[in-house]
C-alpha cells in the first residue's frame, strides 16, 4: 500500500511539459499550470496557499472526498494514469485534521509503540490494523490516540499536548464508529472490532484514574469494563464475519505441551486456590448465590494454568491474551458483584491481579495493579482481608 501510494504521489507531482500556453499534463488533469510566462523569472511561482506545506501537496491528497471509489474523469488513458485509476480510494489527511504533530505520532507508533504489542502472536493483528487503518479513518485515529498516550509518558514536556491530542482522536474516532454502526450489513465488523480493541488500550494507556479500577468504579459503570464488553459484543455477534487473523482465542488450549506448571512460577498457587474453593463451597451451602464465585474461580484457575509457557532459552513466556481472558469470560452476575463491591467478588479479583502483574513491563499497565489492590483493600470487609496475603506477595 505504501509503495502504491508513492507511485500516486510521483505521478501527481510530475513536472509539466512546458507546452505553451498551457502544458498538456495540466490540461488533462484540469489543474492550473504555473509554468513561467516568457517575461517571468526562470523559477515557477507556486499557487496561492494558506500553508507553506500546501504548495507541495499533490491534488489527490488535497481532495475533500473520503469515500469515493471512482476515478476522476480527468485522469487520462496513459500507462501511468492507469496505475492511479486502479488504486483504492485514498483518505484526505487534511480533511481529517491530521498535521505534522500527527505525522510524528504515527512515526512514533511505527518505530516504538508498535513493537510493544508485537509479543504473544500479536504480529498478525498489527499487520492487519495497519492495512485497515489506511482505509478507515477511525482506526487510523485510534492508532494515533494510543501512540500519543505512549509519547506522553516518554516526553514530559509535551505530556499535556499529547493527552489532549489523544482525547481529540478518540472522540473523533468514536463518532466515526457510531456513523458506521447504523449499517446492518456487517461489512464493517472487522474494522469496528479492531477499533474497539484500540479503545481498550486507550483506556489502559491513560493510566490509573481516580475512582476507576478497571472492573469496577466508585461511580457508575467502569469505563474499561464497558469497553471490554463492547469488544465482546462485536466479537460474539459477528465472529464469522471478522477476519480470522485478528480474532483472539480466549479459551485455553488443552494440547500445549510446553506449558509451564503454574506452581513453578507462583509458589503456593495450588494450595491457595484449593483453600479458596473450599471456603466458597462452605459459604454456598448457606447461600446458593455463591455458585457464581465458584464459576468465576474456575475460570480464573484455567487462565492461571494457560498463562505460562516455555519459550526456549528465553525462559517463561506470558500468554497475555489469557491474562485478559478472565474478565472477558466471566458472567455478568459475577462482574455485577464486583461493581457492588461484594467481598468474595473482590477477593477473586485480587487473585486476578497476580496475573495482571505478570505484564507489569507493559507500558499501558503501568501503575494499574497497585492502584486496584489499594482500592480492594479499602473496600474489603476486615473478615476477608486474610485472603489478600498470597496475592499481595506476587503483585
């Protein structure tokens, strides 16, 4: 795609053939010919422009149309023009409001941020998110939004500017997503799914927010969980239409032979989960609603078992998708109990933080684990505090 775009720019900026009074190339493209008249200087004069950069922008880029897939009638039948004619539509970065700052942010994504998502089989997702971004403005805007949040952490002098720009791109992208959601043909489901995933990372990337603890909050629905539910809804309703290259696998693979025993990575894991299971079973005898906690604990146990794999000489590999699979797979009755700050729901959530802490090197998770653990301690009934001893050792 980048190579083809380069061809377009080369063709569109080709010098005129200096035919008087108007060159044939400019006449064919219906563009103003600025070749110097006989009485002028030897240097051509650029057309009037509101921006110095505008003098060097090919007309195909400056086109205000974002969605036209038909070729301009002014395109001739020459061999070079045929190359332009067969290209897919190109979005106007200027009508989208992109500027040099966004170009820097995009470069930051390509050279720095992109590699932070490349582990754990993420390369296929990244390859496709770039391709789709070139044809869908809201996906491109969310790439910029995530990248700007990363740049904000690296450049303290421009932190506010980066966060402001990220928020602007997120707002614009959400409007774009809402606009295409009215289409019930499912032709945009892959793009919407990828955009929803990027919004989840935007929520992470903003860092810990007062009163927000990913799975619950001090007021209203937690932002991050709401975004995760959006991803879940799009995926479950349109799984067959979403490209298989970008679909996640949130179920543990029972056939992996290089799996690392969880006990080797997290000593005491087996005993802790068995004690917690027995406690919940006793409570369930008096309150049948505690069945939801047994189900949640079982899902968490499966995630623990599937998270760690041998990675050759590199040691242990963390399967990040299994870390996030827990809350994705939990039923609403359990997540509602978290939001209601029910003691056992918070205890299980604290045990999930141990898995989340395994990704502590990921920039977008920086500060979240201690932020949530502190909140759980403050919200937990004193009679349940002893259950936090084991998780606290591993976060």
